[in-house]
């Protein structure tokens, strides 16, 4: 397995994931602050009702819900900036 650009793709993935999580967390924290409430503005989308597969002895529930906020977008941009500095 060779890396062409010398940068690790797993590092990018982990940085993006941490940027999304930390951005969402910051967006939730700032939702009650009047000057920073715009960071929690966003859109949620996904399945309204989860899909349930009942196999008799095994029940599997599939569901997906994604909430994108301005803070999570800022977190992704910061993660990309940090990755480019590496």
C-alpha cells in the first residue's frame, strides 16, 4: 500500500470525523447563548421512521439521521486546514 502524496488518508478521515463531532458539540453548547445561537442553525435529514426487519428470533432496526449545523461545517473546515498543515 503506497501513499502517493505522503499524507495518510486515515488521518484525514479522523480529523474530519473529529471536526464534525466537535463542531456539533459546540453548536449544541452555543444554542442557548444569544450572540452565538446562529452556530446551531442547521438542517436534519434522514429516515423519519426506522426500518425494522423482524426475523422471528432476531430483530434488526435500521435508522439514519444526520444533522448538519454551521458549527459542524466550521469544524470540517478547521479539520481540513489542520490536515493541510501536516
